[in-house]
């Protein structure tokens, strides 16, 4: 166990290693290799931890520009690792609700074709307690309407109710027909 001067040296070495790794990960080609290693070798909780650290790297690299840069960095990782043709990769959820219920990773449909296939698939399914990146039971009062707890986003994609509501919305917004 480190104490006194030795403790300072241990802390200095640990911080130097952390910032050294963070610094070297700022080189795009090195980051590509790190991301490939993470998403190829880890699953479950280890993927969540390392994937979250990769997201922290993106925020540092992008100086906090989430919309213009962090999302682009994440998308480039998905394309680099999984490819546009497949269009589906692993995603580390950032939702406290999902992490609380041990949902350590989830599929990300990032190409238009893959996203369209999953959103138009009547067999895709959806847990009744799901609401975007949360469990309905974790939502505070007032997020969902008091009288109707099940909205379009809650219905299993195979139910008649889901397709009836979806068709009604698509009839109002023709772009949703594609």
C-alpha cells in the first residue's frame, strides 16, 4: 500500500498513464484502432465502461460540440467497425434507466436501409415498459399522459393498434410512408 511520497508517486503514475492514453487517443488513426478493439472484444458491462470512455474521448476531442462533432465521431466509429452494408452495430446506452436495469448494450441501426427495415418490421417487437431510452416505470409523473399510458412508441410493432396509429400519422405526414 502506498503512503506519503510513495502515494504521490503512485497517483502521479496513474494520472500520467490516464492522460497519456487519452492524449494518444486524440490521433484519429489510433482512435480507430482503439474503437475497433473495444467493439470487437468486449460485451456487456465491460463494453459499457470502455465504450463510455470512448465517448468521453470524443467529447474532449470535440471540445464538447455534441451535435457537430461527437455524433460524427461516433458515427464514423460505427461505419468503420460494422460497415454501411450491414448498417447495424452495438451501441452503449447513455440512459441511466437502461443501465439501472442492466441493459449494457443495444443494437444501433445506423444506415437508412437497416433503420427502415427495423422500423417497418411488424415482428420487431417492443417491450411494453419501454419508452425511447427508458423504462416507463422510471419516468417521472407528467412525462406520459395521465389518461393514456400507452402511446405509439409503447405498442409492440406487431399489434394492430400500432399499425393503425402509425398509418394515421403517415397519412398526415406523407414522408413517413417511405
